[in-house]
C-alpha cells in the first residue's frame, strides 16, 4: 500500500517504489479511461470554481488591511508602524484558533455549511471594521475576522476527498494561485476606490475598502451553501450513479473511508511523529517568508519610489508573477510525482530574492527581488500542503496533521511581520529541513519493507487505516 494504494487490499504487499504517488497497476487500470477523465473535468469545473471564489474573497479580507493602511487608515486612527505590525500579528493569532476543530468537524458540519457560515461571519466583521474609530476596535475586528476565516482552512482536506494524490498539488495550486490573483485584484480595487471614492459622503478611502470588501462574501455565501457538494459518500445531486461509484473508488485510493468519526488519541499521536515536526518546520519557514512581504507589499512599493495610488497599483506585479509560478511549479510537481526537490529549489530562489532586496538600492533589482520572494515562497507552500495530505492518512490523522501544522506555521510566521533579515536565514533552513525529511522518509520506507512479513506487521494489517494512520505496514511515504 503506497500513499495512493487501495486500503481494501492490504494483502497485496507488493514492493512499492519510493516514488510517492505510484499506484497499483490493477487499481489504476480499473479507474483508467475516458470516464475518469470526464469525471475529473466535471470536478474541476464544478468544485474548484466554488472553492476558488471562497479563497478569493478570503484573501481580499486578509490583505485589505495593507491597502487600507496606505489609504488613510494610519492617519485617521493614529496608527504607528509598530501598532500596524501588531494588528497583523494578532490577526495571525486569531487565524489559528479555529483551525483544528474546523478541520476535524468538516464532515460533521458539512463543507458547504461551514464555508458559507465563515463567509457571512468575516464579511459582517469587515463591514464593522469600516466604522472603527480607534486602534482597539480595529484589533478586535481583525482578530474576529481571522477566527472566521480559519473555518475555511479545511479546504485541502476537502480536496483530498475528491482527488487522488497525483492530482492534488495541481488543484491546490489553483486555490493558492487565487491568493496571488486576489492580491492583484485587491490592489487594483483599492486603487480604484482611493481614486474615485476617497472623501465621498465624508468617508476616507480606507472605510470604503472595508465596506465594499465586506459586502461581497456575505452575498456570495448563499451560492456556496446551495451549490458546493458535501463529500463523495453523501453527494445527492449533480453526478450519475456510475460517477458516484467512481468517486468512491477514487476516494478509497486516497485513503478516504467515509468514516466521520474523530479518534482523539490520534490527535496526540500526530505530535509524536518525527515527520510532523519536519513538515511543520518546512511549512513554517515558507509561510514566514511569504508573510514577510504580503502585508507590507504596498509599503515596499512605496519604498521603491512609488507613492499613494501608484504604490497600490505596482503591488499587483509581484502577485501576478506569483500567480504564474504557483500554477506551473505545482503542476510540474504532480507530473514528476516529486515534492521535496521542488520545495528545495524554490527555497533557494527565495533566498536569492532576499539577498538582492537587502543588498541593492537599484529600483529594477529590488522589484525583481520582490517578485522572486513572492513566487519562491508561495509555490512550495502549496506543494507542501499536498505533501502533508499524502503522508498522513486516515480522517483524524490527516485532518489533525493538516490543522496542527498550519497552526504552527502561522504562529512561527509572526516573525515575518517584523523583519526581512530573519526570513533569509529561514529560507535556507527550510531547504535543509526538506533534505533531511526526504532522507528520513527513505529510511522509514526501507524499515517497512524489511518488516513486511514480521509478526507485528501482520497484527497491524488487521487494523484499519483510520485506526493506525500511516503506521500501516503497507503504506509508504511520499517524497
């Protein structure tokens, strides 16, 4: 059983290569052909656009604070740079609060209800932020917005219900590329608002930014509630009986049993796995590098010589580069069926970007460096999410690992709110950690092969994947 073998065939015990996404030939042939290709197109055209719309609006809700800061927020609320950094840091703290319960309860609450409820919540809170009159009110609104947005962080787990491992990074890249696209749109929208609405009805541009960008998710939540499918096991409309059967077979290859039960002891067992800490350190480093530019991008553009609305407009360039890099690199990761090597390469590109940004004063060089950082940090973070899903199996084990790693990564990334110098060292450390994790997975796979016919392995085979997670003797780790 490799990371995408059918859990219903534990007796197969065939040698599985270290290529993480290799599948059993018999299983692959059972699912091959035009029917599965058509089904994947249907999923891509039905599920992905709805998820993209959710993340698009969520990223706008996250990043609008940077645009508002350039549009009069600092002056009206008497915010110092340190206070603004604190607002961003506290947003990240709020962001981690709901992630573990939100991820584990995704099946019980239903993805469509959970995601729609989150959109209504952060939309109303963003509207409330447009009426803020002091620093304290702004902090409270931003923290609560973060808690609401944390409820959509089970999206990668949701995707793993529908897609096989070798398809996951490409689809997750669409969501991540949405971050870059939404950042571009947010900058352009802020530019238009600042240009046309500043002072309208006695409101500064930053209040209009919050108001307009709060109304959008509230209205769109109705569409999500009505149209987003739940899970392959409970879907009722939109798919034929044959397609439903195929969906269940594909879900089984990704070790989805349809079991909604949360096993509390597995949550703690996740923390005892060395690979958890390796992946957590990698994802933490990637998010720290990403967050070191995201909230301060308009200010960085201002430092490059652009002012006011020009800074808003120019901030779209690095996001556009990041958008293309995420889609291309994640697709290459799926096609090559490799994860670690792509993360290492991107970390080195990010490090080069920081070196240029810290050492040159030339406008063109600093702009290129900013593009390298945004592209080099965002793309591997998406690949890492797909990697996490494929090396942690079983509903509780996978959900806990995804949530806890994301929580740790966001807490560590608080350092990225304060300085760029630390991010350079982190980029290099992240590359080294990835190398060590690849070597560790190779060693674990070798140990599993050596113990294939032992008495302990036979006992473990009697247990389900939901009970023991990646300890199953026929499951092999991906890298």
